């Protein structure tokens, strides 16, 4: 069970970091979509370096960016969602519920 808790903490750190970066960029008028995508790329590279799942890291970082997008809203929020969807850095980013785009 300790390994499971550690994984959950790591995931939450990725979510929080990505969310904070995107919200900070928004607050200072930065390119939030670029920051969101780069947060996912950074999570992928860090995961590869420390030997954890790049897919899970990408998903967590994308989740944080989308949480920020929900706070920001409007066209900016849509641009963030688009920036973290699809394949990034060779990794298919899977957005987990409740953030999946409605069809």
C-alpha cells in the first residue's frame, strides 16, 4: 500500500504543478496554451529520467492544465484543452474523466 500512496502523491504533484504553471501564466498574460503543452512535455521527460510511466505523467500534467482551463474559461480555456490533447512528445495523452470532451 505505501507504493500506491507514493504513486498517488506523485500524480497529485504533477497535477498541481501543471495547474499552477498555467494559472500563473494566465495571471501574467503569458501564452497559457504553450505553458500547458510544455508542462506536459516536462512531465514526460521527468518521468523518463526517473523511470516512471510517461503516459501517466502526461495524463496527470494534462489534467492539471485542464483544471486551470476550467478556472480560466472562455477561448483561453479551449486553447489549453486543445494544447494538451493528442500526442505530445511521442506520448498519447489520455484525458481521464471528468475532463473528457463531450461529443
